[in-house]
């Protein structure tokens, strides 16, 4: 599912006819894939307001300094042809670089990879990612996520990863459900596709980069083989991991049919009857998480990595979303990485959903977009897995009829951020708030 960014959302105004869109573009696809190019809308929706236009920003990634670091995996929640029509309507404010058909894996490219599609619901991630939509309805599981679709998608991702030097791992190949909200108010509305029935382990096998611990046996490395504190990767065996899930709509809630999934539930205590952990965005009253498919409070997804806080019998506790959360040890494999923990002397540190520059870095011509602390903190003593610090950045664009680079500015600040695997989603902490230790 795509979500308009808060900054450049759809505008309820009269559409201009699309401008000079190119109708004959060659798709950017590997050879021997069934691939075509149909341009998404690029048009103003209110000519008096330069910021009111859809459905993407023209850019020149990565040559203009805005590097492509991620690929974001989505599903459409609607039919292939309807999705294409939506991306061609500039009032929707949304787009994707690619869309893949369920029945046969056909690929439609709608936005050039050098441009910024409005797909992840978080403009910082849009700046740095390529979005791939998959025709499907996430609650209907494997009925939509066909082998033809997985194979086509994986070949496309291998091609894009090689072209843009994107590592084939779960820090860089993300589900939309792993993209954080940009403000506390936005967190609960963030999309949760492609959902529990997307087989990440199979997908990474097709990418030629199998997930650690996600072999056909799905067995964890024995804990005795590692020093303290080890890290783990969520590694359920998809086919036999039939965790309960419920789907709730306006008509009520139903239990979804038992089927393989990527979900591992996290509990407040080390036993199977313990409550699921809650989340302050989805359960502000402090109530526990649930097995509703839309409730990502207590679910970790195949391939995500966390730091082990404690082990007790067959159970392992990890730091997750600012709290201790327990999972069955057999659902994970041990891992190595960079440990990120609050700097000594700090009782708790803020957590962010974006990594924009400090206000002083913006030139007068670019409106300042600030980093807002989310409704989470990381208390002293908790440890998360992170990737190396990077300077905050922001890509500013205005409507551009003539493909003129003057309409674009990349702002890079001095404030540095560390991206972490935080809960069900990614997050950022200020590099000055933490110490980082390779393990
Ligand atoms: Zn999505």
C-alpha cells in the first residue's frame, strides 16, 4: 500500500492535464523479464501552489547525492489495473517505481528509479528507496503471493541491488511495515504490508542471499557457541509457522485460516500464556498487543535482528520497542552486528522516525522539515542493532516542467543519526545519544 507523504500530500483541487510525460520510455528491468513502462502522473493539482502536485518528485538519484539505500516491498490491496489507474491520477499523491502482477509476475514500471516515488509514507525513506508494489490483499495470504510473482520480484531486486550497490539483507530490503512513522500522530496509521504471509525466507533464497538461520530446518544456532551479549535474527520456518491471526473489518473480526507465516509473537513473560507486548502508538492505554493482522505491536518479522537481553529455558528476551520482550528461542538464529546503547549518564534517549538535517543546515530557499521524537524512548541499559551513523539529509523539490535541476536541493546536515532495528519497524537515534560497539 502506498501512503502520501505528510509534506506533499494529495490536494483536493482541479487537475491540470498531465504535462509532457514520456510515453515511450524503456523500463529499467533485467533482460528476459516481462516488463513495461507506463508513467505515473506528474502534474500540478493547484497551479497557485508549487508544492501541490503529484505523484512523485523528479530527481537524479544517485548522481545528485541522494543515494538509493533501500528497496521497499509493498502489496497493493487492490487489482493491478486499478492500482495503475490510481498512480496515474495526480490527486492521489501516491506512486511506486514498480508494480508486479500476481498471476504471472508481469512488471509495470511507473516511475524512473532516479526519481522519488511517494510510496513509503515517510519522506526520508522515499528519498532513499525504490518501491515495489505487488498485486494482492495481505490478509488473503498466499493466494496472491504466487511463485511467479516472487520470482519476478526477486529478479528485479537482484538487478536493482547490483545497479545501486544495495546490500541484499533485511536492513536494506524492507517491508513497508518496517518503515516508521514520521511523527507520534502518524505511527499508528503506518501501513503494515506486505504482512505475515509474505515469505521473506523464500524471497531471500530467490535473491541468492538466504536469511541467517532461515534454512529449511529453521533451527537456531546453539546458544553455547556465542559470547554475551549475542544478537539474534527472527527465523521462523515459514511453512510450519502457523501462528494465529485475525482479520478485523467494519463487518467484524474473523480468524484467518491456519497457514504459514513470517510472524513471531513477543510476550511480556517467558511462557506461552503470557500477554503479548503492547505498543504506545497502537495501545496508548497500555493494553497488550493482539493477534489482529493490523496490530504489529507484538510481532517480529522473519529476517529482523535484535539484541538478546536474557535467556530462560526455551525462551529468549530481546530489547524491542523500548521494553523487554520474550520469544521462543527456536524461532531465531544468532547474529553479529553493531550494538547501539544509550551513552553512559543518559537515563533514556529519544527515538525518531526520520533523519533530516538540523534547521541551521537548510538554505533560506528550502522550508525546514524537522525531526520529531516519537512516543518511544530507549532506557539506559537497553541495546539495539544498528547500522553506521550517517548525516541527516533532506531532498527538496518543486514542480518541474522542464526537468531543470534548479528545482531541486539536497540539504545535508552535520547532525548524525544511527538507524536501528527497533520494534516491528526501523527507527533512528541521534549518534551523540549513543555508544556503538561492533560485536
Ligand atoms: Zn505499502
